[in-house]
C-alpha cells in the first residue's frame, strides 16, 4: 500500500541506545525502537539462498546481515530515515542516511546488495557496477539476484 505522505523518523544516537533498540533482521531490514524498517531500492541475499564461490556452496545472506549490522553500528548516530511507503509486512520502506551517506548505497557498493531496479529504477546501478567490477561481496562468487531466487522457489 503506497502512502500519499512522507515522514521522517529520527533515530537516537547508538551510544545512548541499548542493544534492544536496534535489531538487524537481514541485509536490508532492521528494527529500531520497535519500528520495522526495510531499506528502499535494494535487495540482499536471503538467509537460505545458496550461491557458489570458489566452486563450493556459499550462503552470503549472513554476510549481508553482518555488513548491515556494521554499517548501522558505526553510522546510527544522526541517522535519519524517510519512509516512502509501507510494505505488505507493515515495514516502512525507507531511505536512510547518516553523515551525508545513503545506507542503501553503502550496502550496494560493498557488494552485499543489488540495485532492486523494479523499485529503484536504477538509483543504485552505478554503485552496483563498482562492486561487480571489483568482485566485492556477492560479486566474488556466482549468485542469483534474490528476486530471481525467490521466484525459483514458487
């Protein structure tokens, strides 16, 4: 359901937040102060998604989650999220920024997220091309985009 209004959610500084205030659920979603947030325009490997790296099975979902955890841990101070819509799971699909940097861009540049073109319309495509060129994150192996992986399960 798309909302006709946009609102900002200001997050408190991590230094004054308890561990219970922030919980990373996967590479593109988290809760803060009980508020579910889904990062807009990106998609990350599902927890059970199997890829291949070095000819061996590899599940990069946990690494994507760890990358988002580290980004949020080091950048939550002053982070602001702007909701674009609410998804079918009740999460606020949001762009989040801290210190002038977009959290989605950081995830895509590090190689742990894809530009989810269906929603972003290519907003993160340049960051994705850099990660792919340098074989960072999911680009260090062979991995289907998560939306293709989920479609294959149906």
